[in-house]
C-alpha cells in the first residue's frame, strides 16, 4: 500500500498529504475530511479502508496514526452548506479546508507539496493525483479515512444525546431503516440535509393522502 506514495517521493516531493472524506452519503450531519502527512516508508499494520474495520479496531488505529503522523488537518462542512452548494462541492471544500488545517502535534502549520486524493480533483495549485478506491490502495489515504471516520463518528455520538430518537450513535446519520422510520415519525432536525430527504418526505406525504 506504499507503492503510490513511493512513486511520488521518487519524483522529489517531500510532504505528501493524503486526503479522504467520510459522511458523503449521510442524511444527517456534516461531511468530514482528513488530510494527513505520514512519515516516509511507515506502514502501520491493519490500516485499511475505514469501512472494512470494526469500531474497536478503528479507535485503536486512530490513536496510533495520530501518534506517528507528521501532520493532520480536519475539514468539516455542515448540512446547511451541503444543501446550498451540493455534496460534491461541499466535499471538495472540506478537503481543501483539511489541507489548510494541516498541523504537527506541536501546532506548526505544514504546507504539503503534493496531494493524493481519494477520487476527487481539487482546485489548487498543489500538484495532485486522484486515486480511485484510494482508501483500499494507498496507505496514507486509508489512514486519512480512519481519522475522518472516527472524528465524525464521535461527533454523531455526541449528537445522539441531543436527538436520541434518531439513534445516531448506531446509524451515524446514514439512511438506515431506524433512521428513516424516525424521520417519518418525528420529521427532520436542524442537522438533517434537506436536499437528501426530498424523496423520503414526499413519499410519506403521498401515503398520508390515501
């Protein structure tokens, strides 16, 4: 999983920021991104696409990745902005935000000289490569996916205490049956993406007519 990074290093680049997002398909909550710079040739055992890992494994890897990373930046775009500019643009905005937020553990800002991005192409002067299924094929992108996933999941668990009816602690804002059932019963909250709910709510309104 270091093949892609090593090819970039061999071209003379020093600070490769790997970027991924989490929460793109959710009905509620923000889209969260992570940009991460890892030490050259470091391979952390178990790092993989965050969706393929258990919560316990992600939490353990989260701590190890944070400890061993050179720099981490988090980006987050809220549901209202997602509704205004659409999820694709919001995801790109959050990725650029994560790059601008890259800092070492000591708080020193770092500007990367190359970006490896899961699928997306960003509007930036920094050279970049867009890797399809990057979180499964690139160690740095997989590490970014774990940091983003754990960060977002912890936020959704906090929001579950505010909106317990929606079971965010389990579904994390994704469109599971329990989440949709709660939407139809209680309606959307301030953290729901209304642009994602139109079909669900329209169907409910149509059924109410019969």
